[in-house]
């Protein structure tokens, strides 16, 4: 408490008081960084000012409460170590791919932040932005046809304070013929003995600029046809009828992947849920998620969720990424941050480096068998549950598995996972800083084959893998802040969230599409970057 002082004079409604600096507000520890100030401005000051404006308009005189504990939702933690060692007795995971040397930056493009979607919706949400605002993209998926992609927008503006209908889009990201012709020429030169695969596409050092095109927008509805909304207060029990009473209608879409029958898997960070929708946006089913991922007391406010639960996903830290294996038999769901029970609280902040990757069978019979199977045997030592690795026969019988993804730094988060070839997956690992303050925006190559199944571990130690547990092996494929790409700088976005495995290119490599999420900020573009990546890593 001594670290906080709320001074009413700091909240006079003057333009200067909107700036997040030491003279404008003093409700956080003095060690708070500029990135944390930006987080506070977005998560605390903006809703507070909106509440104040509403009260003033109604003639009220009492000042709304400012809640500094909301900063705990996405913890700006200090990094005690960049090392995440495997447990005792486990060999250090190793990948020795040279794929990073064979990546080329081909093109970039963007939608302006104030672009409207194709939903036809009219009016504004509570934060005075159009309800049809296109927003950014939390997930991307190739449709399998031409230059067409699916893109998912998350819960909308104001971090769940707005009644923003959930939606996904069909986009066209055309790769110009000048690029494909150059790749074809490079492939021909290589066949004749010239090693030109790493040469940049397009004339000069800069990639070409493309103009993305919006084709369609579809709104998401639950199994009963109720519209799904990003508003965090639409909790279970807030309605009295059927599905809405049981589950509520709040939904925070974060990832989108194609199922083998053409339907779409979409993850919800609120639950977390993993739901399948048809192409019109109607929900078809939801998969069972292990209880350890769920919270007992959901709440509209982030700090209430974090402070009111002792296990399950953190607020705004649920299932952020989805991948379906190329054969289509498994679905992988990646938690953005370590679960509450896999972290340690230090004051208002969480510390933790062990994120869980959930692997589910996609055969319906196998899913049902896995959901009802007996719990895995465990051994407990020093308060930490250690998994007893299951046999390949058990894992192949349709039971879910969980694997450990080790964060490079405890302040990092995970935003997407993508199956790239039969053995390897790509994962976005990043920090929460935008612009010149960004230090970690990387796309990792991951291999799962040697990783230990930790499904029997109800808790993980916050700073290292449990004894005998082998984490997922990983290495850097693309560092988006590497000077060779010329992307770093003041305009670089905070949130890199989408990955799509595009078509094969004329030189034998494959197109990788990377996208950003602008949090429905009309002043911030939604960006795309297109890379050529070896088809096999």
C-alpha cells in the first residue's frame, strides 16, 4: 500500500492529464516502465475517464473509483533469467535447423486502422468507434484456394468493455507476379549452380508492397443462434434462457484453423473454449478442456478474475493459438501465459515461464474416449506434481496430451502456433512492448517429438521444468526485429498474433503470412508481412 498514492489533483480533465507520465498520475510503483504506463492508460485510465464522462453527463458528482490492481492482468515482470533449463536428468532439447538462413522477406501490406468490415453493421459501440470496425487480426488461416485467407478479430475495443459482435473475415493477400517471377528466376539460377535463394524479392532492398482486399465478414453465433460478443460482462447466469444462461455469450476469439471438412476451429480466451463453427459462423460443437485450464470464478474485470482464482488460465492469458496437424488428426491449443497454478505471485505481479500446449485428438470417437479416460498416475514431491509419462499406446488411444513450452523470458507471451511440416510447428513468442521499446518479437521453430507429456501435472514450478520433464525443443526462425528485415522502429506494433501457412512458391519454398493485431485502434494499421520459408524445416 505504501507504494501507491492517489492524488485527485492528478485527474483534472485537462489534455495534459491524459499523458501517462510521472507528473500526470502516481498510482503505480516508481519502477514502472513506459510500456507499463501504456498498459495502464489502456486498461485503467480509458475506462475510468469513460465512467467519469458518463457520471458527469448524468449530473452525478462522485468520482468513479480508480483500480490500480488491474495492472496485474498482463504482468510486466522482471526477468530473473533468460534460461529455462530442463528438469534434472533430462537432456537439453536441441534443434539444429538451418532454415533461418533460407528465409526471404517478400512483401508487406496493411489495412488502415479505420477500415470498416463487410458485416453491414451500423452504429457505434460504447467507446464511440464504429461497430463495423475491421480491427486487427488475432489469427490467420489459409483457405487453401489462391490468395484467400481467413482472419479472426478478437473481442474488440476497450479490452472487453464494448459490446462488439464477434466475427471473422475472408481476405485476399495477392502476391504480385513480379515477386513470383523473380522467385522462378532464382530457382532457375540455382538449378544452374548459382546460390540465389536468399536474395530479396522485388527490386532493391525493400520488399514489395501489396494491397490486401476484404472479401467477406461473418458474425459468430453460438449453437442456439445467439450472437457472440466480446463484452466481458456477458457471463454465465446473466441471461435466463438455455445456452446463454449456462455459458453466457461473451467470447474472445484468438485463433482460427481449418478442419478437414472445411469447418473452422476458433479458440476463445475467456473460457478457455475451443469451438468449431461452420463457414456461416454458427457454432457446431465445443471441445472439453482439462479442468486445470478453467477458472472457478469468472468475472467481468481482469483483476477480479486474477485475484478471485487460484488455478486456471490467467485473465487475458488463455488459449491464444491453435494448430491442426497436416494429417488433420490432432488439434493443438497453446496457452498465452503460464496458468495461475504454474506461476508465483510477487506483489501484484505473476512470475512464470512454463506455458502448456494442449494436444487433442480430432477423431470424434477418440475425443469422447479421451474426455472420459481415467486420470494419469502422478507422484508428488515438495508440493510439485511430477508427471509420469504415458506410453505411446495410451497417447495413441485418443487421450489428450500436454507439453511444456519454455518461455525465453518470464515477461513474454505466446500468440500463435502453426503446423509447418510433418514434424515442426511455428510459434510466436513476444514481449508486450511496441515501437522502439520492443525487444523480443520472434517466430520459433518447435519440435514436439521428444517432449514429455505433463498432463498429469496439476502444478508446474514457476521458473524451471519439473524433474525428469523434457520441454518442447525450439529455436529462432525469424527475429522480426533483426535489422535485415528493416521492420523495427517507432511504427512496429506491440502485438504480432497471426500466422498462416500459404501456398508453395515457384522456388520450392512456402509462403508464410504474419499478421498484427491493433486492438481495434482506429489510429493503428493492421499489418501483414509475407516471407518465403523452406517447405521442410
